[in-house]
C-alpha cells in the first residue's frame, strides 16, 4: 500500500513538472471512449467482533472483543465509458465511470445462545462496484500517455446469516496507469491503485435472519481496503 502511494505521488509530480514542456499531441487521445476491463482485486479487512455479554442499563457488559484481519483475492470484470478533454497541447482531463461485476465474500462466526459449542455462520458479501473518476493525463508520445486517477467508488453489501443488513460501501479510489492509443482508435489501458472504504457494521438479530441464532449483543465492524491491478481494452471514437 505504501509503495502504491509513493508511486501515485511520483506520477503526480511528473505530470506537474512536464505539463508545460511535453510536445506530444493530445488530440490523438481526446474524445469519447468505451472499454472492457479485467481486474485482480485484493481486499484486506481489518475490524473487530464483539461477542457474548449482556445488556445492562442500555449498555453491553461482560463482552469479548477480538480484532480480526482477513484477506481476499478476487477476479472481476467491468465496462467503462469516458471522455478525454484536451487542456493544452500535451495535457488532458479524462472524466469517466466504470461498472464492475463480481463479488468478494467475508465470513465470520457468532455464538448461538444456550449452546456454547454451536456456531452461527455469517457471510458478508460485497459486489457491483461503481466508480466515477477524474484522471489528469500527460501525453508522452503519439501513442502513449500517463495518468493519475481519483474517484468515488460505491458497492452494494449484503449478509447471509442471523445479522442485520449493513449499509452500502463508499470509498475513495486512487490509481496510476498508462493508456496506449493506436491509429485505429483501439486503446490498451493498464492501471494499479487502491480504494479505502468507509466502515461496514452489523449486529446479531436473535433469530430474525438465516442460520443459527446470533444474539443482538454480538456486533461486527470492519473497514475494508482494496488494492487492484487491471488491464482494459477499448475504442476511442
């Protein structure tokens, strides 16, 4: 993660330093485009599970808190649309959006009341990633360019188990990449980046959901972070 942040900062500095000195023609990259992408997504979830305990004076007492870090790797695909606006001879402002289908699942467990040996499996599911982004782009040659990206990503969440439904995820996406455009208009984009999401949380609902009963005093929370590497193939009109 730190390496990606360092690379992102270096790319920003490169664009700022060269925006007034590069001589390549930005018109080769300008205009609307569509593309399809394949992405390798690595998700890290750092959070905690509060289990057991009892409610006394509206507060949970005698509970146990465990910190949990889980990793997950998934492959997802997507479709993107955008428009690259020329700003000077060698600089563009790329504005677009991407929808990615695919799911990442996180599993945990909760105690069933009255049976210390029984477990209630809980599965958190995150899917349907939608990102809107803006990407300042520096043209390096007649066919290649370098960009940095910042965007807002949202994803749907759901649960399978005796827990409440969490809210949807929202987070900030950062990325750096290259875009190569051929004379035919076909382009290839490669990118690396990461997304830091807001907290996701849920608690047991004592028999109102699927699976073994989990008491309402059991609470689960986490702050997911994803790292991605992707390649896109598309066409500039």
